[in-house]
């Protein structure tokens, strides 16, 4: 890295911006080019570090192109931070959701050295404050994206949205505050001295990270015991494909079986693991395209594809048309009925 670059942030944030732009039908390539950032390089190494000046320039171009002051909230929903190795290390070593939060300052320090993240404790509330370092310019959208992504992460553990007490933002009050109220589902104060997300301790202390993970694992195992081998493999593919394309070795480890035993059993049914993976992808692709409004990019990621182009080519091979055309035809047929 260029030694002159003093303040940086993890590149995966810019990838989240690209995903949100794709989802909202904007082309991110020109935006990234204007900011001097190679989108292709980011995709190859999302854990690399970006000059914070480039990141702030990117946010400014995004604001101009989208004309959406709340776009940072959308970016937070497309955050890939959950796949970051630092975050996953923090999650594994924590017993409770509260411990995850308490480890945030050291965790986030490994992602960016351009802001200061601190925790504020009161008898009933925990405040997460994020502040730019002296002389470092941070976009208001970047703050929105951080808080939005953080809320999405907690939502993965807490079913109730009552964990947020209120939000304080330094940014000026926008013409419409509705996007922030909808995103945080609580009182949002603007033109404040600090950016702080205030959480209810009483809700956070109710949830044990390891217990929740164990409960999910036990529920999956109980369901698998009642299924045929093919059904069990399909279920495991379904549950893991959004993170990455599962391999036969990984599935075998989950089932506590050898790869050889699985392959032999499937052969007797005239199937291979690749057949089941393809069938499950086709089934899910049709479901997402016809039953949801998810963007094509999101669907491709949910099916374990590294990029949307690979998914589009595969879908074209399966059904003889593009995913967008398939969705449009499905909508037209539904209207006729």
C-alpha cells in the first residue's frame, strides 16, 4: 500500500455500495471509476483497505447520481460485513449478544482507522458512538450505512425490533425523515453533537449467541433425521448456499458421512451431488423471481454465485431466457389469469 495513505477503511464497504447501486438500477462502474476505485479489484480482494479520501469521494458521487439522501440506509442492507473474518472471529468468541457489542470497538478498529467507535453505558441503555478523527471527512451516508448494517446484524439474533431505543445523527434534518424512521423504527434525532445508536440493554441481555446458534443447529438436525438422503442434502444446500456454493465435502461433514458413501447412495438413485445442487438452484431461482421483488443481483448472491453474470448464464442454459425476461413473462401470465 502507498505509505502516504494514512487513513483507510475496509474495501468491502465499497462493494456494499456497488450491490446497492445494482439493486436500485444504477450502474456502479462509472461511479467507481470517477472515484479512482477499481470495482474488479475490490471484488477480487474485498478485505483490502481503501484510502478514506477515495471512499468519501465515492459517497459524494453516489449522492449526486442517486439523488437519494437516505441511500446509505439502503447500502447498510446490502452490507457484506457478516462475511468478514474479523466479525466472524468476534462472533465465535462471544457468549452473548451483549459481548458481541462490547467487542465492537476493537473489531471495528481493524476495519477502519479513520473513525473512533466508542460505547456509552447507562443503567438501561448502551450507546454505540461513531466519530470521524480530527481532520478526516466522513460522509453522512457512511454513518447511515454503518448503523443500518449494524441493525441488520442484530436482527439476525433478535426477533423483536425493540432493541433500538433511539438514534442520534449529526447530519442535518432532511426534508423527509421517513426513510430513517422506517429503517430504525424508533425516534431519530438530527443535527446532534454525535452519531449514536442507543440500544435497550434489557433486550440485548436476553439473547445468548451460542444458545441461538445451538438451537438452530438442533432444529436442523432433528428435521434431517426424518428425511431421505436426497432430502437432507437439499435442505443443507438450501441453508448454506447464500454464504457460498456448498461442496460435497462440506455436506458430507455436516451429515457425518463419507463422500464415498454419499456418492454411492446417490448413484443408486441415478443422481449426483451436482444434480441436486443444480435442481435446488433452479427451484430457488424460480421462487425468488416469481414470488419476491428481490433484485436479480440479490437473487444471484442468495444462490451462491460470485457475480450476477454467472447466474444469468446458468439461468439462460436452464430455461432458455434471461432471469429478467422470465420474471416479466411470469408477471404477464399472472395478469392474464
